[in-house]
C-alpha cells in the first residue's frame, strides 16, 4: 500500500474504533417573533466597596495619605504589610539647614469635635526649617505642568522672644531625590485655625513624589487636614475622583451602583458600622472610621460623592443600609432592640437626604453641599450579606415596616445571605421585599454547571439581585465561565433584575481580596481584566427582550448562547460563549423576521485559557471588532475559549 492509502486505512480504523470524534454540527433556531421575557433595564451594574484601597488610595483622588493624622492600629494589630498604623503613618519628620523642632501628634486645640488629632511642630531654634513630608500611598504621582490643589489648616503661636522673627510655612512638591518641583509659602499664620490654599505645578514628572511642609521661625505651629488633589479629577471636581478610574466605570455602561459595601457596611462590631450621616457635610467635619479590611476611611468619598458618581455614570443609586447588626460571620453584635428607633430613623433620613426638598432637614444638607435637586433615589438595600441569626431576624422587619409606611414608593432589596443556597431568601419572601440580594464566589465550573439556576425559579417570589459574584480568578477561562452564567441570567431576565461583579477595584500590592477583582490599578494606571470585558460586552449589548431559541446537537454546557432584541436599533443580538477548548461551527437559523441583514457586526474576546492582563501587558486579552456573514441561515465559527457578540439588523 502507498503511504496515503495507509493513512486513510488507519484513519478509517480509528474512526470505527471511536478514537476520532466527528462533531455533529450544533444548530440554533431563533424565533425573532417570539419574545419570551423582558430584560430588566438594570440588569448590569456595579458594586463598589472600599476594599483593596478602592476608595482612599484609589477612586478618591486625594494624594495625601493620613491627611488629618487620625490613623491608629486597626484592632491593635499589624496591617497586611506587617506594620502598625499610627498617627504618623505616611509622614516623616524633616529637619533642614540646622532646623530644630519637637514634632508630635497632639489633641491640643483640635480642629473640630470629630477631627481630634493634629500635628504640632514646635520650632525651637532660630535657624533653618523643620517639618514633615507625606509620601502618599506608594509615593505621590506628579505630572509636569499639571495643576495640583493644595490645602491645609494651620495655626501658630510665636515664641515671646521671637515675635519679630519671620514665621512661615513653606510647602513644596519634591521628587524622591529631594529636588523641588514647585513650592509656595504661607504667612502670617494666625493664632486660630485658618485654612490656606495654593495651586502647585510641578516642573517635572515623578511617580514617587512627596509633599513637604516646613515651618520657619521659633514658635508652635499646628497643622491639620493636609490635602493635595490633582485638578484633573473626573469632571475637574474639587474633592473629586480619579479620572482614569471613573472613565473605566463609565465604559462599563452601568445601570446602577450599589455602595458603600460589602463587609465595611455592617463592620466589625457595632462601633465599626458605616453611618451615612458621618460621611456628609464639610469634609474636615467627617468623622473617620477604621475599615474592616484593615485600614482607614477618611469618608472624603462619602454619601454625597457616591450620589454624584451615580449621576455621572447615569446609574441608579443602590445604597446599602446596615440593619442594627454587625457582620455575623466575623464579629456579631447587635443594637439592643430598645435602641433600634434612632437606627431605623437614620435609615429613613437617607431618603430625605437624597430626595427631600431643600427645605427639609436632610434635603438642606444636600442642597448646601451643592445639589438642591433630588438625586432620584428609587431603591434601598437593607443589610449586606447577612447571616441567619435571631438578631437579624428580629431587626430586619423593623426596617421593612418603617420603609413601607413612610416611603412606599421606595423599592426594598433584601438580603438572601451568603452562598447559592440563599439561606435568607425565604425570609425575604415572607417580608415581601421587592427583590433579594444573593452573593456567591465560586469556581468557574460552578458557574458553567449552574447556568440554568433561574430556569425553574418560582416567579411568585421576590426578584433576584445577584449583588456579588465572581469565579475566583481573572484569567480568560474565569471570564468565560461568568459569561456562560450570564446567558442564563438573560434567559431569565424576568427573575433576575440586577447583577454586579465583585469586588470592583484592587490596588496592586494592597489587596485584602486577592482571588479576583474586576479592575486593578496603581498610582498611574488602570488594568482591565478579561472579566471586565465580559461585563462590558454584556452591559453594552443587553437588548430589551429575550427571543425564544431552540438548540440541537448541542456540544455541552461549556457552550452557551443568548438571543435578545434591541428595540431602539432593531437588532438581533447573539451572544455565543465557548468556554471549551474545541472550536465549534454553529448553524444559525433566524425565523419569524421580516428581513435579516446579510452582515452582522460585533466583538470577539478570545485567547489562551489562562491568559490575563497585567501592568506589563495590560491589553493581552481584550475584545476585537468582528464582522460576520449573516442572513436567515448562516454558520458562526465559535473558536474554543471565546465570547462573541454579534448584532444583526432585522
Ligand atoms: O466583595 C468582597 C466581600 O465579599 C464583601 O465585602 C462581602 O459582602 C462579601 O463577603
């Protein structure tokens, strides 16, 4: 036998023995005239929590760390980086040109009743300068020629014998070698606390800059609320947010924002609970709190700023309110039942802060902060990821009742508890909340296996908010497993009203949640994960109704599709996920449509199973635009490890 005859003979033998698999072609028939369910306009949104330095040291654009000297060891412990936080964290003492001073953190004459600590620089000599430098989070990033807004509160008492001497505060931006990039000075400094401001413009860029504050002239200087913001925040807002990070959120097209947590919401014990009232009003008057994730919250990014962010994103606000219990998985404490009245009232007052007229007590606070118009709050989430404890069962009904009586127009989102078993869903059903928030962090295989979770859901029960989920990794396969799951969510768009990946942000080198986060960042860059692109492709191509489809010869659960229709554009949207390693050519048939365009356009996200994005290769995995030949019948090649979204005009 010749060589090619031997080859054919052995292939025939292998085929007969079952060693070669020839795939039957999978097919999908789409019934364009048979919508099944309407998809919620709020299906894809965001969950933001100050974890992994997501707020302070992240989204909140303040460049000074520990700006009011209020840090202390969190629970008396070392932090993750192996040192204890102190009032001098991120600050170092500096003496120049023979300057001498005693530099201590003091509570003498505090700035106000919540901002108790301040820094005293007691200059003891006539020569030189003494003061402090702040190193920000990982060094202060400065860009040449950009404006930076510096502000400080200061007061000073000159020593009797030095009254004639010059007394000044000198403020400089320096690079890591001490080269001055810009500087300014303030004098005279009065005896009472006085705010000072200046704009600094560095002459060179550095990723590792610092802010230096030096006192000159014998006497006792006190400083507090030392702040430095880039002018270039998102929308150039004062006390604003990091532009690149907000832009990454805008690009996700989020329909809602759930905030401020997460575990920081119900905190580590009742004293650590997040009180929205402590986060509004003048920034220097916001009482800081330690963060259950091991660091500190300035609350400079507080409820007002969260509502503004929602407006900027075009996202409906979903504030989460603690319900008189702290996190029962870590440290359960409960407000005594007899003292629950004011706690429930605090929750109700939030609606007045968001929506009330400027004449109302809390509407006035909002108006004075610069927003007389209502923020249009429509939903309130009660509790984070709660445990089924008697304490919780006793307190949650108090909130449900009070909201239903006072604000019946507000839709209440309860908590189903942790894990896909949704231990509290039953209770939420009894309480008749609008929807209930379920959380799960599972392996990718779980998301693939459970894509039909909602197919047989009891439609008479509260709607579902998948408020936190992730498949424990930021590699392409994780993202595709989540995409498979989302096809099931779209198919059940009448049950699942909202979904949000979690956590949202993680600062490189400062993570408490290491397994998976949607967006990674450092001082200067943002890295979008494959999971981010899945969220983006789904959110930007949701569609309004799900179209009935029928599959045949389907290769298995790793391949999944969703078929929706976008009424505004008149397009059929096909999402085809292939989380397997095998390429499949899928035969599509579109029935019940007047016309079907001959060409579809869209995006494809594909790569190696373990591909991921990093600071070194931030775009290793990202969607590429694609064009597909379509029509009433067409074949779509779905490569192994890919997600395709195709829009076809009908
Ligand atoms: O997203 C991280 C944490 O996961 C949240 O704080 C909490 O709600 C959940 O356990």
